[in-house]
C-alpha cells in the first residue's frame, strides 16, 4: 500500500472517530489533505506521523489540516504524560515541527 493511500486511510479513520459535530470540518480537512498530497504539496498523514511521533511529546487525540502562511500545516492536539493539552503545528511538506502551544 502506498504512503499516500495509508495517509488517506489514517486521516479517514481519525475522522470516523470524531464526534459528528466536527465531522463535516474533518471531511473538508480530509479532502484538502488528499488533494494536497496528490499534488505533491504535502506528505501523507501516515508519513508525517512516522517522522514526528516521537517528538510530539504525548498521545495524539486530534488532527486538522489547514493552510497557514502559504504552507500546508497539520495541527496535532496532543495530551502529554502529565495530562496537559498541546497543539503542535507541523509543516505538511517537510514534517518540521513549527510551533507548540500549551493549554
């Protein structure tokens, strides 16, 4: 199975697990991500997770995909071992962690 297909499947599974109130937004994220991956503008979610999972600092509980400052960005919601919520922004083309925000 290709990396692109795995990424699309992973994003679809995440969307399937989210409450229906946010499902419509996640479906749009899924479509945006799929098209960006197909155009070569972004890496598939599975590839991003392979590259950054150990650097995220906890368990991924949510993900979104959006355009920020002329680049595609995966935004991960992460719960650290102490139970704090973090938003971790990752460049979708390079898998570079751009920013972390704690809540």
